[in-house]
């Protein structure tokens, strides 16, 4: 085969959603460098969500903040950091990547390790009072 012919496939590149997430992250880094208020950024992100995700995100915001974490954004999503500034958990609305449900997840800085396998993300088609209690307990454990 001649050197001019390539056997590798060309990548189609990033999707529009992935590009938007990267642009959002670049904006977040710039805002952090300018010492922008993370709480305001998180609430602005939540305000842009469609229902029912907006209502769920507002309720989660209150629960998570009560657990001692600081609000900010992370890849355009409301996220919550520990005192070291590391993201502990986040909320992803269903429209972020055109999914059928919203998601609440934890990063590796969360203290949720339990054996050799444990859940780090939860589908949230709705948010019940029972779910809120479970999330509050998980956040408490995650920051312990």
C-alpha cells in the first residue's frame, strides 16, 4: 500500500452537545479566573432548564447546599464542591444530551466507596420525598 493511502477512519468529531459542553466549560474556567460567583452561575444554569428538571434542580440545590457544599457550574451543569473546590456532585438535566431522564451524580471526590463496586449516578425521572431523603443521606456521606 502506498504511503499516501490511509487505512485509518476519519473521526466525525465531537457532537453539537459535546461542543456546547466544552464551550460551557471554557466559559466556567474564565469565570472562575475572574472570581465569578458560583452560586449565581449555578442558579442561572438551573433557570435555563425545562420542567420538570428545573423544579427538581431547585429542590436538589437546597438539599445539597444544606449538606455543606458550595454551588458552582461544571460543564454547564449545576455542581457542588467541597472546601477544596473539588466537585463532589452534580445535576444533569435530560436535555443536556437529549436523554429520557435527568441524572444526579457524584465525582470521585465523594466519599462513597463501599467494597469493590458502588453506584455514582442516579436516573431521576422525578424527585419524590423519599428520593430527597436518600440524596440528603448520600450527600452527607459523600462529604464525611
